[in-house]
């Protein structure tokens, strides 16, 4: 797997996934989708706990 491409787009992917989950939660009324706040905040702050744990991403 090419992790260089993932690293370049990681922040954008987290923001998009977070927004998609939140929008799905609003539309369906299912509160579990509000957990999309976690990847959204991770993307906006450029902090990824999964990258730190796996050491696959290099955040600067």
C-alpha cells in the first residue's frame, strides 16, 4: 500500500468523512453518526491519534 498518497490526503479525508457522518446523522436522526465530530476535529486540528499509534503517518 502506498502510504505517501494517504499521508498527503489524510487531513482532507478525515474532514470529509467527519462531515459526511454528521450530515448522515442529521438526515437520519441517528445520534451515533454524530461521532463524525471526532474525525472532523482531527482533520481540522491536524492531529491524528491513529497515525501516532500506528506510526504509519508522519505529521509535522
